[in-house]
């Protein structure tokens, strides 16, 4: 790691000192049956655009990205996936729920 990430520690005289970089282990992805996803339509703070929001995903960022990619491809629209949320452009509530159910996500609201 570069010196820029050693926040506040310049030098230590302790030969056994180990700097803690604060890296957290990535969350383990729950199986689809245990995921509790919430699917809703949102219009606020989107510049008048409607999006379908899938929230509550617990797992690694790679798995979130792959699920987001699947939803966007099946709906034929754009969007993004970050911070445990998947944003699908447009109003695709029923279609997203059907896709999630087909993939094994049974706890969707």
C-alpha cells in the first residue's frame, strides 16, 4: 500500500508495529433464497425520470454487479449497481420481480 493510505502514522520506533489499514473483508454473498430484496419504483431526485430500485442485496460487489447486469440485459435498459442497490432505468417493477423469482430470489417485496 502506498504511503498516502497510512492515515496519520508517519514513523514508529516500535519494531513490531503493524499498521492497520482498515481493510474490511468483503461480505459473503447469501444464497438467493435467503436474500431479502425490496423492489420499488422511485421518482424522487431523479430529474423527473422513473427508475426501478432493487435494495437489500447482501454480498460481494462482483455478485451485485452480475445481478445488476442480468436485470439490465433482460429489461433492455441501462442502470447501475452499487452500495447494495441496483438501479434499473424505467418502470419495470413486474418484470424485475419475475426475473428475480426465476433466478431463485423468493423473498422479494
